[in-house]
C-alpha cells in the first residue's frame, strides 16, 4: 500500500512537470505577440494622455471672454455699478473724502478705462464721500432719520462721534417730522460739540393742506417736499428740447390750491431730453409710515426694490402711533415692502 502511495505521488509530480514545460513552451512561442500588444497599449495610453493634457491646457488658458473696461469715473456710483454689471465686471468700492467731488461720485478706477480684462474681474472704484465735515450742518427741513444716518456716516469715519441730544416736538405749519430748529446752530465748529439738540414739527392738527404751484420746479425737490407730507407722487415723462427743462415739472394734477390729504396722489408731467426720456430715473424720495396704534412695541423693517436690486433702508423698534420718515434714493418703478415683526404689513408701488 505504501508503494502505491509513492507511485501516485511520482505520477502527480510528473504531470505537473509536463504542464509547466507545456506553459513554458507556449510563452516562448507567443512572447513576440505579447510584447507587441503591450507596446500598442502603452502607445495608445500615451496618445490619450497627450490629447487630454492639450484639451485641459487649452480650456484653462482660454478662460472667460475678454471685455474692455468702460469709463465710470466722474459718474454717479449707482450709474457706474450698472455699467460695470453690464460688462460682467465686479466692483470693489473704496470710499474716501474729497472736497472737490460731490458725494457718491466715482473719482478713480483700477484697471484704467480701455484696459482689456476677463469677465468677472474686480474693478476698484474710489468713491467720494464728499468733503470732510468740520462744522455742524444745517438740518432744518430734514427728518430725524436723515440726521441720524448722516451723523453715523460722516463722523464715524472721521473719528469724531456726535450724537442726537434732546428732541422737542412742537406744533407748526411745517409737515410732521420736519426739523425746524437745532442747537448748536449751523456752521458751529465741531471741535467741542458732543450732541445736537433738535426741535421737530408735530405738524398741524389738520392733516390736509393746499397744493402749491410746482410747475417749473425740479421734480426731485418737489418729491421730497410732498413725501414729508405723506403725499404719493406719480411721474409721467414728456420729451423736451431745451436742456434747462430736463427734470422740470411741466404740469401737475390736481392743480394749485387743491386740498389734499395724507396718502393722496399728485401726478406730475416732467420734461426730459430725448436721450434721457427712456431711461429709468433716480429720484430722491422720503418714505412716510404711521406705525399702527394697536402695537405697543414693534420691529419695523423697510425694504426697497428697484432695478438695482433689494436694499434695506430702515430696521428699528418703534412704538405704536409713531410716524417714520426715511429718506432714500431709488429708480422709477420701485416697490417698497414694510415688515412688522418679520411679517409683510404693506407693499407700495412707486413710479
């Protein structure tokens, strides 16, 4: 039995040796074919790698399309932003004080006009904040919200803090919310001034008033006057040839001496040059809102939306019965959203 076992083992190893010799013989006979296939595969891999590298390099080098940087210096900031936006360029704003340039005027830009850049590139705009203020300004005719915003704007930058001091409310012929007096008076050096006391009109007990004749006046100035009285304004443009009539009121409806109330609408036909008539106009406005008396305290938030986009112009806690007057600039066809405690309370459409 042990002889059979050893005979089987020898037979197994003999067969394995025969199979190895057959495999060795096959590899020797097929070696040239295997080497050729390996070389072909490596060659194809190298070709594909080169093609992919060229494509990636071309795509990276091509990048976004090129555009010419437009000139926005000496233009109003919002107008400059619109021009850059149309070219696909982004603006980085650097506000500085300049005595020789009006507020919100673009003074310098980098890259310079005419430079060729890729879409999406940043354009740095140095924008005037107006002259450095060294005296107390004249706030009569303005609103409390305007003064508060103005003090924060000009004095926070200059390292000098001036706050609103005592506020007194009196009945007067001027619209409710209009500042009719201040202390220190205008042109006082700000060196030793810590606060400004204000006297604010409570308006007349009768809210109605008679319209003046606004024909021949600048529409922006009239809009501010009427907005302080809570009057809504509708603008209808008319083509004029005389440049001196650009932005000037040609006619009004209702006419002079008409008795109007808060939230009534006055329609103005305003002359614009042919090149300006089709443009959306930027108007100086004042938004008036009476906080409902049923609220004890309420968070009031006001959002303005026009062709530039949405922006917040007011966000503060108010008491029921308060009258809020907020000055702001916006283009024609403006929508105003008034939120009370984060819920939409009122939506206004402004021409």
